[in-house]
């Protein structure tokens, strides 16, 4: 097992990792920018190192500084969390060259899944169902038009290097396709420095359903059921739940089994999420995330498995000790990402938290790194915390969420809590009837009513 883990992240996920490490009896090192010297993860770690000024590229993304911090503290492993360097294959490689373990998959797997075209090719090879589309990058308009006619409109143009929904454009007709391609290319070039794009059939009313996997790189892999992350704004998930209101046990076992077998064959190591769009009873692979995800607590609540604990043990070379038969999905869990943003306009609202009272009680979990008097810096994401509830049924989870949201007080900054209080009382949400466009349509209708 590792002696000392350096956590190359900040905020609630740094705290989440720190908690898992402490429970395993492993010493922790926090790193922080000058803007984060008063952060909770710094206060709770055994040691801390300042790695640079506020801008992420000079601190949390600064590989030489992180290496120096490992050297100074003698850390023998690095946990990257999510975001920042978590899906940077080169970082994983460099750590390896310095005999420091990267708590995550092999660099080659990060690389494959980081390139969406390569990822899709791999998925096809492993028998994972994919969205019909171009077999690789499209080279010219003539080829694109030929494929468009084959798969049928609307067609989605996607950036191979894509992320965060950037570099995506819909073409409703063949006439719109060349324009959509050039816009997507320009956006992709600007955002990722790579203008390769590919085509996919645009699904009209899908849900976003993702499968959580755990694998040990020694041929053992299991799935831990799904999370439904269909409630999104600008392709950002804001409410995640499991099990999905749209799936039954048989469908779960089928898709979960396909994914677990694929990960075993790939000799994948650690935690991973295989994301699908789901429409009319069919699954379509969109991408794989090779790291712990923001919404992982949903899975922890319904399975009772500590994903970060498992992730650390696997990275240290332990074989997977949980068999597929041991995984039991119990009840239902819902996570709300509470941001320091105006609940209507979503403009960020950094600043000092004047008063903070998180909810509690049975089945309520708050993963947050803020405290009363803490100043949310303007340099990073605006997450105040994640509220996760668990109930014996989805109905119980919804009622629990409703009361937990009513207890939650954050003063001094604007938050998205009022939005969640509205959502939890909405009939479509209560009935589980929503797709990936539901939230945007709901927000647009609300804005119109106000005028
Ligand atoms: P990114 O890496 O930029 O987040 P994804 O491939 O994960 O890109 O897609 C992000 C979101 O875009 C999905 O959650 C879904 O809402 C939408 N999307 C992606 N592919 C399709 C598709 N073929 N049809 C319809 N919507 C899609």
C-alpha cells in the first residue's frame, strides 16, 4: 500500500480523496495555489505545499511544481481527482518515470478515450453499441454529405478532441451540413488546437445514462449499475440519479455486463464511466471518462461501495475483491450540484459565505469543502457542494431531497438551491419523465413566463 498520497486537486474532491486516504491509514499531502491557502483540503491534510499563483495553468496544471511537491514531501502516489490533470496521459507517464504511482488507468487507456474517434473505434471493437456515424474523421464535404445521406438527418458534427460540449453543431438538413462542419472545426481548433471532426446521427430525445465500472487490470472487471444524468444545462450535468427511472433490472444487467466484459478485455485499471445516450430502449456509446466523476456518490449510496477507497487499493496493485454477485443496488439516490450562481441567470457569484448550514439526518450526504466565512475564489469552478440523498425508494429519496433542500442555508453568495427546490416539486421529475433537453426547455419556459 502507499505511504503518502499527494492530492493534485482542490475543493470537495480533494477532501473526498483525503477522507478515503485517512480511512486507509495513508498520509496525505495537499497542494494549493496562493488563492487556496485557507481551503479546507489544506487545513485537513497532514502536509501542504503551495504550488503557484491562482491561475490553474500556473498551479493545479503545473506539472513541474507538482513533481517538486512530490519530491519535497516524499509522496509515493498522486490522486488527480477530476478535471485538471486527471485525464492527462503525459502527466501519468511522467509520474511513472519518477516512480510515483498515478491513481488512475494506464496512460495508453487515457489516450485512447481522450480521442473520441479512437474511443469509438475501441468501443466498436469491444462490442459496445455506438451511435451510427462516420467511421473516423471526415476529410471533406463530399464525404460528409455521403455519410449524412446514409445515416439520415439530423446529423451532429462533433470534435474528435471535444469536451464540455464544445465543438458540437447540429445539421438538420444536407444544406446545413457544410456550414455546421466549418463552424465546428473553427470552434474545435480554437478550444483544443485540433480541428478533426466526425459525424453522428443526432438523437432527438435521448436520456444520458452512464455505467460505473471498477477494474483491476488483471482481467477482473465489474459494473456498479448506472446513473441517469439527463438533467443538463449547456451539456453540464446538474442533477444525477441512480437507478435510472427509465431502466429495469434486466436492461441494467445486459448493458452493465457488456461494459464490464469490455473493460476486462481491455485490461482497464481503476474506476471508469462509460457514457451512453439511451433512446427507444437502445444504448449508444458516446464517451468514456477514465477518472472518478463528480457524480460518483450516487453509486456509492446505492451500492455501499467506497469508490475512491477501491480506486486507491487497485492502483496499489491489489486485485479486485468484489465479485459482480456481491454488488447489490439498494433503493435510490439523487445528487444535486449546488453552485454559487444566480439560480435564474447562472452568472457566477463568488465571494464570502456569511452563513452556512448544511442539512443532515438519515440518508443525507453533503460533499463540500466550504465553511462559514470561507471565500469562494473567482478562479475555479463555482461548486458550493453536492447534496446527495438516499432513500429506500425513489419516492422516499425525492421527499428526503425536498426536506434536505429546505434545511440547506447558504448566505452571502447566490446559489442554485432555489432551482433544485423547484425541480424536486416538478411533476415530470417526480415521474422520472425527462430527457437531455428537458431542463433547457423548462428554463426557457420559466424565463418566458417571467416576461
Ligand atoms: P463532451 O465530451 O463535449 O461532453 P459528449 O460526447 O459527452 O461530449 O456529449 C455531450 C452531450 O452532448 C451529451 O451528454 C448529449 O447531451 C449531447 N450529445 C452527444 N452526442 C449526441 C448525439 N449523437 N445525439 C444527440 N445528442 C448528443
